[in-house]
């Protein structure tokens, strides 16, 4: 007696196309819902305020004053490490549009006089407005 196998051509498996679609949708979901912290790579603790704050993202020149006395100048995302003596020259080389407003990020533990000294260097270099960046204090 001869036996005949009828399931020779059938192949049971998982369709990879559906799996790729699901992975793509998950990737898009996490990309859209992830919040990005601009200051994550700089070790700085901003002071807090309970007043309402307007956050405008069109400012492209920022100065970061770190606890160790180092000054980082960020121009459209490109950062330069400076000290206080070199900062005035770098600010003087900026365009008039960039000098209109500079955002200052100083650690809350830095001496008040040192922050005022930095602001005076920025003003002497031709900066019109110096904005102090602070965190909004949580309610409660």
C-alpha cells in the first residue's frame, strides 16, 4: 500500500511584512512622544521661579556659566568652551541680529557677583538684551 502526503506544499510561518509594519508604527509612536531635554548634556542647575514664563525658541545664542567657572557659548547649537576673558571677543564677533538678545544659563550655586560680572562682559561687548534662563517652580 502506498501512502500519499498531501501537505507537501504548505509552509507554516509568520509573515514578516506584518511584523515590520508593527515595528515601524511603534518606532513612530516613540519618536513622536519622546520629549527632548536641551540641557541634558550640560551639568547645570537652573534657579526656579513661580512666575509665568514665555519660552521662545527663536533665540539662537546662549551662554552657559558652569560651576567650575567654564563658559560655554552656543551659537545655533554649536558650542565653544571659553573663559571669561575670551568671551567678550567672541560676542563682539557676532552679527548685530545675534547680539540683540542672548540667553544666559547660570547655575544657581554661582556667586551673584560672578553672574553680574558675566552680564557686564556681555553688555560691554554690544549685547542689547540679556535674558536669564530659569526653571518654572512646580506648583504646590
